[in-house]
C-alpha cells in the first residue's frame, strides 16, 4: 500500500490501477452510450454497447500510463 502512496510502480500498483480502471471504464462507457445513442438505440442497449466499448480504451490507456511512469 505504501507503493501506491509514494508513486512507485510495481506489480501491485499495476494490478490495483487496472482493477480500479475496469469498473470505472464500464460505468463511463455506459453513461457515454446512454448520452450519445440513448434515443436512437434505447437506453438499455446503448448502455450495454457503451459498457462493452468503454474498457477498450481505458484499460490499455492506464497500462500505457503506468509504463510511461515506470520508465520515466
């Protein structure tokens, strides 16, 4: 836990941030799907599609950011 506070990047911090990023990406994708296509597709379908595509960008983005922090 101290590694998270100090900003050190190790296996523990990678696992924690990836596990935190996944549900937040699901939620963000669902909300974005509802906002963008809720009227056209229906709220439930738009939320499901948004939640499907939300982690596609967020999780690799978190992993790339952690890689950049580890190298820098």
